[in-house]
C-alpha cells in the first residue's frame, strides 16, 4: 500500500511553510532562494505572501546510478557539493 503524499502540489507546500516563515514578512535582509527545477513555484508564492525578494540558485543534480532522476546530491554554482548520506547508504554507495 502506497502512503499518501504529504503535499498536494508545490503551492500546497508554500501554504504549509507560511506559518513558519511569517516572522520574516517584509524583512529587508531576508531573501527566498529557489531551485528552478522544483521550488520556483513554491518560492513565488512565498515571495508574494511575505513580500520578500525571490532569487534562484542553479545547481546540478547528482543522480543515483541506474536512476539519474533520483537525486543523491547536488553541486552548487561555487562548486560546493551537498550529498544526502542516508540516500547514499540506501543505495550502497560509499
């Protein structure tokens, strides 16, 4: 049996994040960063609701062997690498 998805769509994600982020509404030093492939729609809703600037961060996904669409990590524009250790372990990748 498949479990229910916790969110209906990316707008639903934004709506559920809003209560946690309300304290940043209108903050001059706050910014919303979104990844174009996945969170831009969420970021746009947050931008509109919180009146905070939205910018994008372009990253390169590191796909799992045999399943390139399944991300095990990413590389940022500055060359920094973020790896999901739990996913790596699940795939038996050292």
